[in-house]
């Protein structure tokens, strides 16, 4: 990650537990590589969580697992946020590879 100030670190970190901030980063910071990286990463993470919840919700038995999946996703997003705030650049398996295709597109 490039040299970032505290406000940027906080925004990047909050984009993981609050996916809407990731979308705002994508739309407002088109020339900032780090903002777009974290924005797309968090946006695609939450889209993947929603898809898993929808698929699990199609049957009654598996629908009982959706709260656990959502809770696990929230905990993982908080872990990612802490890593980002420490200055690390986390990689979410599969999602980061997919999201990185969109980071440099303006």
C-alpha cells in the first residue's frame, strides 16, 4: 500500500464491514489505486456473501445456515478492516483475483 494518511486508512478499513463505503470509494476516487483496490475488494466480498445467502435460502434446511454465514462474513470483514488499518493489504481468496481486474479501469 502506498503512503496513506489516517483518514484514508480509516475509510479503506471501514469499507470492509460497511460495503457501501467501498462503492463510494470506487465512484469518488477513480484515480486512487488503493481506494479502488479496497473498494472493489469489499464490494465483491459482500456480493459473494449475498449470493451464498440466497443460494442457501432456497431450501428450508440450508436456510438455517444463512445467519451463521452472515455472522462469519461480518467477523471476517472486521478482521480484514483491522489488517487494512495496520497498513497491510489483505487478499481475499478468489475475490481479490477477480476484483483486481477492475482496479485499474477508470
